[in-house]
């Protein structure tokens, strides 16, 4: 099977057809389909991958990660290091220099003030920035001159590449966003839907949860790029329709995140219009346990907040029982085949940071039942559902609408029923679930359910920012417009102290050991996060689309400026 060979190699297929001398906007239209429709064009107000990646066509960071995980400059002249003088010897600052002559798409100069402002925007205490963990340890950001900016840390930072690196931390224009600080951020609709950027394309029309139309940026720094004059970015539908549109009908050129069974993808490839591309990275499908009470009986503004601990899931024995009951190997077989690996880790790669935690890989229904008995949950009336102190062991389990996820939900519901847990299933349209709308009750951040399932990953190869998401106080809450990365409201002072130790540790082996401990605290010890599958990223592109390099360490659209049309 083609997909099997792709995943065994764990490498993206790259179109390497010869390319004639490029000319900007010479190749007409490229059509992209994301079955999770973008709802906003800034990663700072949404942690949803579909929003981060759509925005990456327009707004860019100082540096990116290439498909190997290496750091490469984008808006910066070079990646700062200790060796080239860009990182201070004591590791307390990093200095970036912008490329000369950079322009925003409106023709105005990009300056260090824009970089400084981006930090102020995300770090504003009332802003609810979805990428705040990227700015961990930042004490101040200084514009030294028009092209030079220095980030100062409050302690030595062996990994100083959190701010402004990767698709999750792009530069935004101060002139456009300066009235959007703090609580005003979510109300700046024009800026959030139509950001002025430095990327290869500009937004012509943004229709939330539907279609984005873009055109070539006339002020893009490379006069020969992008090759495409326009982009139609279609959102919605499902993964099957997206795969069909590329590989069978040829209606679209690129389909993202084909979360489909491997035999389905293989049949689609037989259509002859396109091919699947795949690579492993750090994408983990997992269940998050809500440590706070989502009950609708609580006043609005208090549901799923730390003021009200969860009446069932605060007991680690219950969370561990839920994990033990799951047959992860069957989930892999049903949902992903060679494009998945059963895992007990939130951080499955790189090897330096991956824990040897394997305890969850074998299903243990008897062990799960014993834990619930120990915790005082018993089936007193014989109806198959355990009770304790008059409360039924009943959970609302939500996820986004997707065939594989609904298969997973059904299997997990059955396994949990075998240990005496009653489970109600809910699935929410992906555009809404990952949308970040503070007014919606159905976002994964607001978490108005007991447990929820989804997947995400981190930019680059160092998990420090990713693990920092679970710091005390970083949870979504009303005061942050329900933005925040600590989705399950986890808080552990020992965990936070280890995060601080990771931030000041430079030796790689020691960093790896600390990261493993942090991973294990979230998974093996607290079972607050229940990892299921280390998912290979599978997307597809048409046979006439050249330049595609699937990147699991950054935005999949990281090099859209290099895409071009292959003449058949």
C-alpha cells in the first residue's frame, strides 16, 4: 500500500518536477481545502490548527522550522545564536535583525516596532492570547533601531526561540492592531479577518467558517513569488470529501489532514488525480479530562472554572481507570493503520524528549474496575452504572465531527460501559469546536463537557513552550475571553517548578530528562491527559502542484510561496 510505504519512511513526498524561471502570479489559481474551516486569521486568538495555518499564508514569523526541524530565517536575516552573537553569552537575551527593505502588504515598512508590539499584544494581561506560552520568561522586548529588536528574558533561556518562531508566533502590524490590545482584541473584526501581512498572499475576502479568497502580495520580498495569482481556501465538509476533491475529481490542489482509514486513502489515490503525502511529528490524539465542573446548573461565567472542582474527575483513580479501559492498539488499527502508533505520551518525539512510558499500551479492564471500586464507585442497583454518594458515574464526552473520531468515541463509550461508566457522546462541527469564539458554548477551550478528544502539536523540535501550556493560571476563563492553552485546568506547583528548571537548563540530555518528567506528570502520574495515538500527518496534493514539502514541525503551508503549477 502506498500510504504504508510513506509512513514507514516517515518522510514527506516532495514534488521535484523541473521548474522554469518563475514569475509572480503566472500560474493562475491554486485551490486549497481544509475540512475544518478557519474562523479567524490570527493564531493569537485561536489555538486551532486550521486558523494558524490559514493565517500563515498572510502573516509570518521571524524564523520557521523546515521539514527536518531545522531553524530557518524568514523575516530575519539569520537565526541568532551564541556563535554569531545574536544570543548573549549568559543566555538572557536574543537579538533579531530584520531583512532589509521588508514591506507590509499595504506598502509600508516593517520595523522592529512591529515586532515589539506583537509581544505587547500577546502578553497583555487582559488579552487572552492563545499563544502566551511562546513568551514564557520574556521580561521585555526592545526596538534598538528600525531593523533590530532584542528580547530580554528574566533568567538564562537555553532555548530562546519561543517568541516569533514558527507559524504560531507571527509578526502583526502595529498600525493595524494598536487599538486591539487587551480586552479589545476579539472585537477587532477587520484586523482579525483581514490582517495586513508580509506573506505571499493577501486576503481579498474572508467568510468565517466558509471560504477565504486571497491574491498574490504585490509587496512580497521575492519579486518572482508567489507563482500563483490567487488562492481559494475552502473550509468545511469532511476529510473524505476533501481527499476525494484532490485525489479523485481533481477539483482542488491541496487537502489537509486526511484523518481517514488507510484503505480509504489508498482507494482515493487510485483516482489518479493526486497523491497522499505523510510524515510523523508530534501530533497526538488524546482525551483531556476536565478538572473543573462544567455543570449547566452553575451560573454562566462559573462553569468550567477553577472556582468549581469537578465532582468526579478530580479523583486520579477515576482518570486512571478511564485510561486503563482503552485498547489503543485497536484504535490505531481502526483509525490509522500504518499512519498511527499507540502512545502513552503527550510528547512522542523527538527521541530526546520522548518518555519510555508504555504502561497504558495494554488494555486492563479488570484493573480499571478495581480502581473504581477503590475510589468508592459501586454498582449498587445492578443497572451497570456505578454510583457514589448518590451521584452516577456519568460523563459527557465531546469531540469534533469526524468519521474517525466518532468511531473512537463509540469504541471508548463501549469500553467505559464495561467498567461501569455511563457516557453521553457529543460531536461539534470542527469549525466551531476549534474556532475560539468566546460567545460559543461549544469550543474546546470553553470545555463545557467532562472529557474531550482532539489532537494538536508544537512548532519545532523543542517541547518547552508546549509543556508550558499546562502552567497554573494559563487556563481559559472568562477574564481571558476563554482563551488559554491549559485546556483541562491542570495546576501543580511541582510541575511549574520543573518548567522553570527546564527553562534554565541548557545541556540537552538534562533538558530531555526534565521534559520526560513533565510529560509523565501529565500522563502517567495524574492521567489528566490520556494519550491515545501518535498520529502521522497525512495530506494530499494534486499531481499538477509542485513545490509541496509536508512539514510536521511548522505550518503545513509554510512554503506556499514556493508552490507552482506543473504542466502535464
